[in-house]
């Protein structure tokens, strides 16, 4: 597997993956964490157009994972200004420290490539891209699967805590019942 940045040149690959999965999560097109958000007032077509506009303007970041020439997954990242909408925001804001430089908000893996290391490749690719963009403190909000057994990979939109810990992230504090705020400094 290889990784590439989401940009105007790779947009068709990203779009093909999303289209193969009916717009992902009800037509989100990975817009849920951008300021525009998603919801009943937005169609999948609107989400697609907004995402494409952001990509072409350089206002959306992701590491795309390829198996050969096919895009099979991604990890979205950006600054807190680029990705201001987060889950567990009340718990997050209860004890805010210095803002991070970067935030990782979601992953998606093609249904035929799950549990094959795509998320790990995507996270590694995102961290490399972040380093190339100047690095800094990176935060995310993964889910601690713990002793709950297997959680459907299709529902782990923010990744598993164990994945982040394997990539050097440290737990900062819990956010909700099963999620953690984790951070890592990238240089």
C-alpha cells in the first residue's frame, strides 16, 4: 500500500471510493467535521460539491491509501480552523489547554479492504504529510474498544485507540464513555 495527499490530482480517486460506498455515512463525503457540516438540510450532492471545492482550493487535507492504482481508504486531517466540528465537544471544551496545530477527525476504509492495515497506512501517511507541512501537535479522538470485543470497522470513523498508540500517540484524558483525547508531536 502507498499513500498520497488528497488534492486536485487525486480527487477522482477519492471520489470513486466515496461513490462506491454511496457517499459514505449517508452521503457525508467527509464533510461532517468541516464548518459547513452535514445534516438533513444538505443533500449528498451538496456535500460532494463542497468537499470538491475545498479540495481544489487546498482547504481539505487527507492521506489517501492506494492498493495498486485503487484508492481504498483515507485519513482526514487539518487545522482546528479547518475542522472545527468534533464529537464530544462539551467534554473536550471542559478542560481546554493550548490548541493543537492539527486534528485528525476521520478514517474510511473500502468495505473489501477492512482489517488489512489500511487505517494504519492512512494514519502513517497523514503524519508524514503533517510533518511535511511543518509538523506540530496533533490531536485526535479515537475509540477505546477495550474488552467490548470486536466493534464493526464500519463504525470506527475516528479509529481505534490502539491504532493511535501504535503510532506514538499518548492518552490525555477520556471524552465520553469510550473515546479518548490523544496527542502526539510531529516534527
